C-alpha cells in the first residue's frame, strides 16, 4: 500500500487517529455497560465520555517505554480522564480491544468496497444499456467466433461484479463480530453482557465463542474474498487491454486532451490504467495466502497473525478500493468505437456465418458431405482473399446454392438480428428491475 | 490427489463413468426440451433416453483420432442411439456440456463436503458436551494463561466448522449453475428455454449471462472457500499435535491395540494423522491460487482454465473430503487425559491466579504498589520452586494477606468455578437447540 | 498430474517400481559399506545383491497390516533374500531411505527437465536464426512501438530459457543430497561412512547435517525454481497466443492437415496448446507454496511434509516436463507469417518512425515546437486514414520538410535497417559460440 | 512494509532520494559514454556531473502535471543543469532508467540481506560452539526420540542459513543487470556501448537481450528466493517458540530486566519475537507469487509489473531484513536452560534407550521375541510411573538381564556419549575452517 495507489477515505480507516477513536469507543461503551451492571460507578463511565482524550505523540512516547500499545493508549487516556480512568478496561484483555477494533476497521473497509462496487455497477449498467445492441465479434481463444454485442460483454461484467458485491456483503458479515471475553475467552473476569452492549453499539454481532482472540478463519475468508473480487477486476481490465490493441482498437481508455502522450505518435495511447489494475489484482490475490496461514494459531492464541494483519489489513483494502475506483473511472469514460467493431466483424467476409450456411444447405437437401465441400470451397476463397471477398456474394453467385435457397434466404443467413434476438432476455435476467 | 488420500465416494464423482453419465443427462434433457419446442421430433428425444449408451474404450479410441472429447462421446452415443442421434446436441456448443457437467460435479462434491462437516460437527458436539467442564489450562503464546475447559476448546472448533459449513453451502450456491447458451453466450442457435429445462432437471440455477463459458469467478470463490475450510482443518490438527507432545500429553490420537508402533517405546505414539492433515491443508490452500488466476480468461473464453480444473477439481475436493473424514475419525476417538490436564494446570502452583489475588488485595485496601510487591515476591518463590510450592499456601502463611482477607476468601481465589461460570452461556450460544 | 498431461519417462520416476528399486539400491549399498566396516558379514551384503527382489502386491498386502511402507518393503525383501536379510537396514531409520530416495527421484526429474530445456533451446536457436532479420513490429502495452525482428523475440526467449536451464542445474544441486544419519541425525547407531558410501554410489552429495530428515529448505528452493521456469513457459505461450489472434495472425500453432478443426471455418484455428500451457504454468506455480510451508517442520521432524510431497513431487515435475515438451513442439512447428508481420508493420503508415522524423527536423534547424507541430499534423492525417496514407509520402509533399531535408534523407528515416543494425551484436551475446 | 517492521538502512534504498540519485548516475554515466562516442559534446557530460541537481518537491509538482515520473525528473534536472540538459537521456527510453535503477536497488538490498545472514551465521556459530555438547532430547512428531545436542540443532540452523546465503548471492547475480537498449530493445537509437559503460559504472552486468524492459523471470527468481529464506526464518523461529512453551522451557527469548511483562506472573514471558517472525515469513512468502505472475508481460512489455514491484520491492526486502536482524538478536541473546534440557531428557526414565537395550539382549542370546517381551514389560512400568522409575534400575534388578549382561554393560547402554560421538564429525562438516 503506497500513496500512489491509495484513496484518502480508505486510508483514513487505518490511520492512528481512527484506530484510537475506535479503541476509545470500545472502552467507553464497556464502561457504560459495567456501570449498568453496577461493577463501576456510573460517574466513572460518564467521565470517560466527557473527558476522554488522548495524544498520539504521547502514546508513542509511552509505547517506546512499555512496549505495549494498549497500555500506552490507556495511560494517555488516563492522563486526560483523571482518577476515574482506573475503571476503564476493567476485566478486559488487550485483544478484546485490538480484535474488535480490527473488525470494525474491516467492516468499514467493506462498506467502502461495497459502495465502490455500487458505483462500478451503475457505470457498467449505463454503458451496457448504451451499447446493448452494438454489434461486435465474440472471440474464443482470441479467434473470431460469432457475433455478440458490446452491451452483452458489459452485462457479463455487471453480473460478475454483482456477484462480487454479494460476496463482499457476506465477507462483511463474516468479519463484523465483537469479542470481549477476557484472557482465554471464558469471561472469567468480565460479564458477557459487556460484550453484548459493546457489540450492539459498535454495529457488530457477538462472537459466539472466542479464545483470547477472534478466530482467524473469519479473516481468511475476508481476504480470500478480496482476492476473488480482485481477480474479477483483472478480468475486465484484461478485456480493455485486448480491445485497445493497435490491431483491434474497439475501445480505448479515455485520454484527456491535455494529457501528454506521444504528441507525434497519435496511436501511442497505452492502456496503462488497466495494465496497472492487472498488477494490483496480483497484489490483492497474494495477500489471501498469509491470511489463510494465519488461521492455525497455537492453542488459545499466538501473535503471529499480528504482523501479517498490520500489513495486509491496509494493503488489501486500500489497494482493492483504489482498483475498483480506477476501474469505475476507466469504464465510465471508456471510448468505444462501434465502427471499428463493425469493421472487425466484417474482416472475415462473413465466415463467422459458415455454420449457419452449412445447416441451411443440409436442410435444403444437400447431403452433409456435399454441403461441407461446397461451403469449405467458398470459405477458403474468402479466407485467402483476407476477407475482401465476402462469403455471401460467393454463395449468391453459386447455382448449387441458389438452386436450393432463394437469395433472400441466403442474405438472411448473414442477418445480424439472428445473433441479437435474445439480448433482451439476457438483459432482463441481469438487470431485473 | 492420490489413492492414499482419497475416498471412493468423492473419487467416483470424477470418474469417466460419472462424467459421461452427466454429459448424457444434459444432452438427453436438452433433447426433451427441444422436442417440447418442436425443434426436434419427440421420438428422437425418447430414443435418446431409451437407447442412450456409450463405451469408454470406444470414446478413448475416437478421441485419439479427432482430439475432441465431446465429439468422441457424441459419436459413441450415436453408435448406440442410431439415426435419431443426429438431433442430439443441436445448437449446443461443447462448453455447454462441459461447464454444466463440471458444475454438477462440484455441486455433488460440495454435498459430500457438507455431509463431511455434518459428521465432524456431530463428533465435536458430542466430545464438547463430554468435556464441557473438564478443566485445562488455556495458553496464549504457548505459555500458561488462565484455566478454561476442554469442552470450550471443542466448542470453539465446533463454531469454526459450523462457519465452514455455512461457507460450503454458499460456495455450492456459487457453483451450481447451468449454461446452455451457445458459442458466445447469445443463444443464437438455441432457445434459452432449453437451458432453463436442463438447469431444473440437473438441480442447477440458470447462469444469467455466460460467454462461451460459465464465468470463472464462481469457481475461484469455490476453491478459495475450500482453502479456508482446509485452514480450519489445520488449526484443529495443530491443536491435537500440541496436546500430544511428550511434555504436554493432554490428548492423543487413538492408537489401536494391534497397531505396530514401537513396542519397546510406549511413549512413541506419534500424532501422524494430524501431521498428515497439516500437510493436506497446505495442498488445498495452494489450489486456490490457480483458481483465482483462471478468472481473467480472454474475451468470450480461452481454454487455459481447463488444464487447471482437470487437476484441481478432483485434487481439491478429494483431498479436503479425505481430510475432513480423517479429522472426524481423529476427534471421534481422541484419547483425552483429564488427569494430565489437571496436572499441567497445577504445574505452576496456582500462579495463573496471580492477577485475581492482586485485584483482591487492592480492593482490600493495599495500594496497587504494595499489592504488586507482595504478589510478585510470592509468585517468584512459586516459580523458583517449579510449582512445588503453591501460591495459595504462601498467601495463607503471610499475615500481610490474612490481615486483610480471610482464609476462605484466599482459597476462593483459587476456585476453578470462577473460570467455568460462563461455560453454559457459551455453550448455549454455540449449540443453540 | 493426470495422464492427459504426462509423459512416460517422467512418470516412470514416480512409479512404485522405480521407488522400490531406489530403496533397494540404498539398502544394498549401505550393506556393502557396513560389510567393509565389519559391522555385518560380507556374505550378507553379497546375498542382498544376489537375491534382492520384492513384490509390489506383497508389499501392499503387508503395508495394509503394519501401516508402514518401509517395513513392508523390507519384509518382502527378506522373503526373497532369506536369513541374511536381518543385516539389512541395520542402524538406519526409515527417513534415511525415504528422503534419500526422494532426492534421487527429484535429481532424476531435474535431469529430464534440463534435457527438456536443452531441446527447447535448440529449437528456439534454430527458429531465431531462421527469422533473425524477419521484421516485425515491437509492441509495448499491446500498442505498436518500434520495429524489431522476430528473431530477436526468439533470442529473448532463448536467453530466458537459458537462465531457466542454469536455475534447474542449481536446483538439482540443491536437492541431490543423501542422509543416512539415524533417528535424530546424530549417527548414534550408524557410522557416517555408510552415508558417504551410499551418497557416492547414488550420485549424491552428503548432507552435512540432517535431523531425522533432510532439511526442507532444499525442496522449497527446488519447487520455487520450477514455479519460475513455469512462469517463463507462460510468457512464451502468451506471446504465441497474442500472435495468433485473428486481427494479428503473425504466427500460428501448427495445425496438422488431418486435424479436425472447423472445416467450414478456416480461420478457426485456436491456440489451444499455448492456452493449455498457460494453465499448466498456473498449476506449477501453485505447488511452490506448500513446498515453502513445508520448511518449518517441528523440532527434528514432523511428517506434515510427506502428504504434500507425495502429491507435488510427481505433480510439479510431470506437469513441467509435459509443458516444456509441448512448448518445444509448438515452437518447433510454429507457422510464421512474415508477410503478415510486414503488413502489420505497415498498418500505421510509417507512424512508428515519427520520433525519428521529429529529431531530424530539429537537427535540420526547426525549433522543437515547430517540428512538433509539423509532425503532429501529418501524423494525425496518417492516423485518420487508417494508415492508408503514408507518413513518408506526406513529408515528401511538404515543402516545410523538403526545404530542410532532401528526399533521400526523408526516405532514409523509413529505412528498416536502422532498427536491425545491432541484431548481430545481440545475437552474438545470446548465442556466444 | 510499515515502520514498525523496518530498519533504516534498507528503507533508505527505497527512498525517493536514493532513487533519484541512481537515476542521475545512470543518466550522467550515459552522457559520459555518449561523449566518448562523440554523440554529445564532452562539455555537456561534464556539466551534468557538475551542476546535476534536482528537487523532489519540484519533481512531484511536475509529475502531477505530466503524469510521467522520468520526464518530471529530467525537467527538474534540466532546471539545474541548464542548456546542456538537452543532451541528457538521448536515445534512451524511460524503462532504461527505471529498470536499471530497480536492479541497482535490488542488488543493494541483496547486499544488506547477505550481510544480515553473515551476522546471523556468526551468532549461530558462536552459540553452536557454546552448546556443542549440551545434551537435549531430539524429538520427532513432537515426541521424544533420541538424545542429540543443542549445538547440533544450531549447527543445522547454521547450515540452513549458509545455504540461504548462497541462494541470496545467486539471487543477487540474477538481478544485477543493466539494460539501456531503447524502446523495444533493438538499440536503434543508442549504441550498445553506452549500456556497457553504464553497467560497468553501476556495478552491473549487461543484460544480453532485453525488450523494452529487463525480463521479469529474473525478478521472479529473486523474490522466490526471498520467500525460501523467509521460510527458513520461520523454521528457526518455530523451534524457539516450541522450546519456550511452559511445559518445555528449554530456552527463552531474552527478556530485559526493565521490560514490562506481567510482573505478578513470572512465567508469562511470551515468545513474541519469534511469533512475530512467523508472521513476517508468511508475508515474504506471499510476495513471491505476484512476482511470478509478473513474468508473462505482453509482447515487448506491458506495465502491469510496475504496481506490483513498487509494493513488493520495498515490502519483501525491508521485511526480510527486519526479520533476519530480529532473528539474529533473538539467537544472540537466547536464554538457554541446559538443566531443563537434562530434566526433560530424564523425564521418560531412560525409555529413549529401549531400542539399544533390545539389540544388546538379542546379541546376548535372547530370541527377538523374548527380548521384546522383557523390554516391553519394563518399559511399560517406566511409562506408567511417569518416568519416576528408571529403565536402567529395572533392568539391573532383573536376573533375566543380569544373567546375560554385566551391570557395567547395562549402565553403558544409558551412556550419553553414545549419542554425541559424531558431534565433532558433523561440526567439522558444517564449520569447515
């Protein structure tokens, strides 16, 4: 995670300020609940909320001494709250604060990612509608196959990111839990009702059973989900990169008038944003593995997960947020060239309809072998002309064809409506409202 | 995936027999739907069901020639069905069959994995109830922390695998889709109603929008989920491995009387099953990555995913099935030693209660500093005795303590019920019924 | 690893036959050395070599009973050797046999992979020489950049696989060690000279210090190296896939005359082999991770590495062998279209030389700004004509140009020799002999 | 990479200051070589060295405008150098600077990592010598096996990190190359002698053939190597964590007197440093994968590798540097408890010698079955006494034993020298000087 690939809102979640604020809220809500149970004086809880303040420089200073971040924070807090501070954190263990805070951060990060996906989906829907019937060649193996529409390509991307959105919601649910259960999760020194109160106030669910820590299978699932979403980013980015190739050029990343490309080489507009997204996807995928290795902590906890999470917590969420925002911008402004799509579609002189012709001739009475031989002969001629000669013209000039099919029928086999007749059906599935 | 780590039911899903049967069903159901729409004669559809048969050796022979597995199958099928076979596969593309079949296989594999988890959960629940109140030391960082119960450890495992189960159900939903949409997903040559019929008959949902293939983000999510479940397997396996250490020996994998261990070295019972599970978890995790890399296929499809899936489809599901079954067997028969748990718990002479003593002394009027000094002095003596001298005895012998706390109160601080008082609460959360 | 992507020579290394033969040789050589030291009777060693035999079905039968593969093998061996068999395996531990055998297998696998690379390098060199001066457009970001030659592309691939070859030799050295050091590596029950003898006979180096096992950092390095080599396979495969795209078509995988493609669609020749290689590369990369996780075995060994290695040992080596062989075949027969390369090179009407023109005009006295404006104007005209109008012609028609540069100089800027003048230099670096 | 896990020397390599200095040196050396060839005036080259300066804030400002980091740097440089600046960068492409700089940074990072390893090796050697004969139990599967020495454990670690050192040197060689070859690697606009000169001055080898970029298989190998080294860090860290367990306590991370642990719980010294190292190893391993995915760039380059490298370049090297330094400090000060090692060794009452007894009894004339039965009976008694009753005493009390073996022979079988007799041999292998 580096500033170049970061956005402020997501980065802010991982700032010391945000972290300490969450720590404070956890502690203060816990005080409220402890006061309600009569464990600490109500005035103490009130004092915490009223005079609760801390100083990051001071916390750093204390931490250098005591080498314990939660103690350092509590000390700085106590310096502001005064005497009532001794009721803070009572019966709690550091992990109660740290783990609950981390989950709050991840849940908030998930909220941003979900909003990112909403933004991307809106753009994809708009562009899909816009190009619902824009014909383009469908390719398998990079080779021309049959016609499709550019809108269908975008509908596919929409459906994929709609699944991403559902996955992110599930991932958020996985992670949005609160544990305030003490040193080994037994609640020996703290009533479970404290946990319930803090959970509710922080917008979390109660972790049904924890050890000293919240179990890391939740986090593994979270980061694995981010890896899958990033892989979908890579897919759409790869599509744009392909479409922008010099020889294809059916679409281009937007290039602002002032942007300094190569002024003397107008063709040198590189799909650098989507290439960048491809790299970012690799990073986010890579973070899923250490998260999975974090699951098997020893006994009631070891702290090996911590160094991993201090890195990949921000790294994965900030990078994916940036990637989704960048992808949204790319798709929003993507310059689409329907004429080039049509030209590419025409490039093979109608060969993409060979199968249909073959079928029609067979149905019109030719044997399978005769039909094959006929079509193959013309197809080869078209191919050798580099698509300059069209298959339709050759067929219309061949009596063996026109004896069996009338010209209108021949022409109909090259009718593109054949390929788009179910576009509405598919759109209705993808965009149900 | 090797026979040593495979179970027959899961392996059968990936057999040629199973695969061709699914191919056949997809084709035959498609014929039914085509007949209903009047595209092919009803008699043809009936013939397919009646005379549908194929021969694997024959398919292999044909495939060696035509290098196309679906064509080879259809040819063998045609040799049995006869003339009506020409109506089979009409308007379909190979991927329609292959991808739908793969998803049927993955969904069936998921069903087995879910059943495996059910079996594991049942065992964990039984063992958890059995040892609900069996005291044992909770450890953080491998160091004794505070008491907990062995039942709570198992409840934690139960909750984790219950989440695994939910994840597997979600993963199954992700993957259980059917696409019969033609060469680039436009339904140009086949009516979407065929897809709907086949989907329903095969127990799948309709894929809202496909290209030539079903989008691979679904599969990435599926295999990533398996990786997370495997990581939870590793966690519980690691716990058993720790507990079986010579110096700990609180539990042991069951060792059958006839099993040839080292007959002259009765201690040499190695946790080989859980070590094996640790390795299997590494494998399953590793398969998640190529699955994520499979997402970014080029345009409407390339076939790079295929070699990956031919391997990790069976590898990941067979390995995880075997691992879950093995873990279930290990936990079912796990030999648990409550006496050793108690002995280990006693090993530190009550030091694990130091914090409680400290708190009590402070509440009884000692300053925080005085209380610390007092407890620390006794704690060090206990520590240096290797736990032979108990903290409770030292406290009861110290007037500075007994002046402030009566002996009953001192003894109460060493009462284990303190640590188990919320076990019922936690169990009620984990096992709600 | 599945038959579809396996070659017999590599697969044979991992057969039970090969494994038991290696086990036998290790044991028999150890007997020789033990006899030399006077630990066992020379006749016993001789008997082992003379009557040494075993039966796989019998071994399986015994293993089902004793659940220990080495004991099962030794029992079957003893049934053939007779009484002298009691001197076999004396002072050794199972891992001495298993680990040394695994390393023999990996070293042999490395030999095949190195030979594979030799074969690939020979093909790449031949094709590079063949197309040393075949002009083609160099592309950055998928966009036309400057001309290069197809031979240079292949020289780059050659240099990369030459590095792969060096890496494989290093990886072989890493892995080719022998340990016969007993239960915890102390040689308590066996003289180090036995190890030295066996190592020499098996073509291995002595492992300087082992525990019960050979340290797994060696294996991690081995499998990581395979992952890197596989990534280079992916790179060249990706290049072929790009070149075969319908719109580019500068090269094609060979398509045999008899091969059943789509007879009516002559363009539908898909780069399925290189797509397949892309998938295989993902698999091999994925195996590197569990190998790295295998390093941190507990204390003097745990057996978690075993299940991993039983899988990835064959999986990684067989898959990479198959991939290298397939890539060699693809490159050997790659159909190369120099005319299409030239046509693509001409596609932009000489725009790829804009920078050179700009420089020449500046040197001829135009200000940087004037030169830019001039070139940009013509470049845009060329671009808008889709390359039909050539930049050179426009320049030759522009007095602002011809006033400063004579026509020969203008033409010279479009001379392709400019781009190939250092091809010999580079070839001399890459192919030094 | 976060400050918490970073050391200044390594971090400095990745600072903007260091990067721009390297860029400058590459450009200035290139000017020298261009001047030598007469391409630019010698005075220009001299001016660059004399007045070469730049301002990071200014560079940032320009980059925000032109969105190109190399142009921004060159502009700032030109503002200081003046008119002669127009001769800078002539014929070069941005990647020439960027890639060569990245390799300089990686080579310098490798130098630090090699020095780190030297430091670690020195410590391991010292501690190994110190505990060369310190007896300790060797464990397989976490279960007591046979005695070894703590020095041997450390010798094993030494040998492993010595291999790491060799690997890092190889990795450095892989990466220490220089390419100044122009837009697609053809040297069309720049003489290869410029590259040779810059390479020599920057301490790099010439890249034999590049495209626009230096091939990324080199970097993949570099980062994969870091992942393997990190895995060895994890192994030794895991050993320490095991040894520090409450029940084992054979060694402990050093805990400074002033360090605030749990003052009332003297046992609560957690192996947090080695746990932390375990997590850091997971991170470094994870970075290897995106590096491998970076290899297959499209054609002569795409820029997808860049975002990956901007992250993992610093992340992997800074994290591994920190980890090696931390591990060195841990091992340097590791508190080792030979008495506890002896106590643990004694824990099983001599059972670890059962095999030796068995062998001796057989050689003394008992049948294998009789010997087994005898040893097994006594072994079980020892085991059931929890090691309180010693095997040696039981044997010495058993006439069936003393009839066949004299007491001295029985005692000799419990002599620890048996296990250490080859320690010198092994040390001589590991520490050859």
